């Protein structure tokens, strides 16, 4: 009994020679589809400028709100300052001097590239870069406003008399 068909036989190899594997066109189409799907996933996962600005403005709003609350509960003045590209929190010492807070949630932060803090006002008065926004132990603080900007996008942070800090687009008003 001789095998004339099936894997390994000469007839079978001759019949399937052109049918084994994928063609170059089929492989290229699959690679193209994989590239398109990968690009869509990356584009959906990576935050855009507006998303980064929203995240940073919400983070800063929460930190400022927390600092006002902590100043009240600890009965010590806390401060906040910016150089435009980053910010730091400060605590007034017993001797009246300010000391930068370097640990915990109040550690100094740098903003992402091309993001800046601009136009800071306490009440109706603009404050210069480097000046401190002070949170009083009494819990009574003057309302403030500031703008975070990245390229063409802007966000406004605003506080109220209850020390709540809101963030939203720069055209947002309370």
C-alpha cells in the first residue's frame, strides 16, 4: 500500500505549493489595520492639551482649598506662590519668617511644558509673580482668581468667601 495523497506525498506538495502561507498583500493589509487601530487607541488614551489643563487646574484648586482649610484647623498662616511655571506652598514660622513646605501634598510642583499660571488677583488687586497668596488662620480669606494657560487653552480658578475653589474654562464665571 503506497500513499499517493496526504501531507508529505509528492502529489500533495504539488497541489498545495501555491496555497501555503499568506501573500505579501495580505500581510501588508493586516499590518496597516494594526497600525490604524494602535493610533486610535493611543489618541484616545493620551490626554490632549485641554485635558492636561483641566487636570492641572483641578489639582491646583483642590490643593488651594485644602491649604485654606489646613490654615484654619492648624491656626497657622499658610501661603502659596508661583513663578508662572510652577508653584510652592509656604508656612509662617513662630519667628514670623516664611518656610517653604517641601514634603507631603504641599511639595513644590512644576507645571507641564508650555503651561503657565497668569493673571493672579486677590480681590480686585493683581499680585506680582512671586508674591504670596496668604490663607489666614481665621478662615476668612479674600477671594482670588487666576488663569492657567497652555498654548491657546485657558482655565480660570476662582475662590469664594467660603474658601471653595472652582476651576473651569477662562470664560467661566461664578
